[in-house]
């Protein structure tokens, strides 16, 4: 058994299949992918990685399995899924997820091919575990899959606490110990036991506050939009295969962007934090519905139209729409007076948090500072926006 010192959970004891999986290249790669990608341009101490997060998810899963009295091969399969749940992420994690999904047709939770052969498959075989079964849990399928990927999953419990710890903000400090101890199964559904409505609400509030202050901070969104555009341009104008792109680390992607003429300016700006400015920054009711729900191809078309109207190169316009607000935590199930209920159907907080998300929602168009005014005016005309605001310095 190994005892690994962790900044959030103190010592994490790892043995069996989880210990063996830690030393595979697929898991070790996660040491080189930052958990919060471009958020560290806002919060300088947010340099933690998906490797340590995976350890934390394993730790909470192990505690939950013991609490739920799950043992043997079923528990080993869930522990393996917890350690491996992030191996499908590309460089910069969620920042390149859309690119990989559009071009390879798989979500980061779809790791069936990654587990089918190689070192991970060998370890799983040594412990009598089926790679397909582990992949199913990572995708959230089955009774124990809810523990790894669901409204009450240990992934969410760890990243909220870990991200709050490393950014230094207090909002994500949920009581994960109470959450784990409150978990129970009702008709194969993972729920929180009687008396835990407030426990479920704490998860909802933590996520909403972290969204507002950390995950959707405008500087991170600008940097993320620039990185996504640069990555797409790299794939479109070089011979880099999408499959190879998806297996890069953060540093490998930055090196590839730096070495390519079409993307060198983007990576210089990211490295020096010389970011685009907000040419437009609009509230929900200032944006037409067809713009709010636009898919990737339409968003790219918006950027081309705005660039043409403003008389600037297309690469100098980034359009960023977060889509409709969502709150999956509101579907968490809680036992109330002996009946299982969705949190949204019982908690008066949910409606308020949903309204808060609507109020905080922003649509953005970004451009270099010297073009921000012209791009903002063009965006207002081309997309039918109102109240675009002025270019914002930060």
C-alpha cells in the first residue's frame, strides 16, 4: 500500500488495481494537464493537475464504496474507473473538448478505445477486470457509474473543494465528508439519505458560486476562446492528426502552436497574457435567441461576418456564447419523508440559483485592443445585439 500526501485530503492510501494504474503512461500523462487550464491566468496559484484530482476522486470513491458496503470485484472496478475517469481529456482539458468531440466523434468520458489495449488494459486484466465495464462506469452507466459520473458524483465533490483550495476562494468548500456519508441507494438510484436537503443544496450553491467567480471568469473565457481558435487553426493548416492532438499534454500543445506560423501569435499572447479585450459583453436579454443557441459552425460564421464588417482579419475576432444556462445538480435526488425527490422539486433555493445563473449569463465577442471598438460595433449590427458595452481593460 502507498500513502500519497495530498494538499486537500492529507494522506491518500492507494493499493491494488488503483496503485498499479497510477504507474501507467495514460494516468501519468495527467500530471501534465492542468485542472483549471486558462483559469490560472486569473488565479496564479491554480496550477494543480488532473493527476492529483484523479487521486482525490479515487479517495472519495473508496470511502463511498466502504460506506455503501460495496466490496470485491465490483469495488475494484469502481476504484479503477475513479482513477481513470479523466484519461480521455485532451490538452487543456475542457478547453479542447469541443474540438476533439467534433472531429473524432467522442466525448472525453468515452474512453472505451483508450482502455481496450496497452498498459491500462494489461493492469485491468491482471485484476480480472473488463475494460469495457470500467469504461461504462466512467461514462456514468450502471448503478455504480452514478458514483463516478452523476449529479452526486465524487468527481464533482473533489474538484469543487480542490479548485477552491488552489484558487484561494472559499466558495467551493463543500462538506464532502458529509456528502459521502449521506449517500445511499434507492431502487438502484444514488441518493442522499433522509435529512440531507441542505447537504444537497450546499453542492448546488458551491457550484453556482464557483461558476460565477472561477469557471466562467471573463479573462479565462477570453484566453480559452483564443486557445480554441488557435488549436482549430493548427489542425486546419498543419499535418497534425486529430488523434495525436487529443493525446498531447498542455506543454506539447503550446510547443506545437509556437512552432507553427499560423498560430504563433496566439500562443505568444497567451504566454505573455496579452489577451484580447471584450469588444461586446452582453446580458441574456440583449442577445437574440438564435445567437444564444447557435452551434459551433454558426458561431464561426458569426466571427467571419463580424470580421468582414469591421474590416479586420478573421483571426482577430472570437465569438463566445455559453449556450443556455444549466444546473445538473438540481436533479440530485434526496430522501424526504421517506420518498425520493429531485432537489429541484423540493428546494426553494433551486429557483433562486437558476435565476442567478440567468442574471450572471454573458455573451462575449473578443478582439485585440486596437480593434475592439470596431469589432463591438460590427457585432452589434451583424448579430442584433443591444448594450454591447465598451472594451474592458483588466
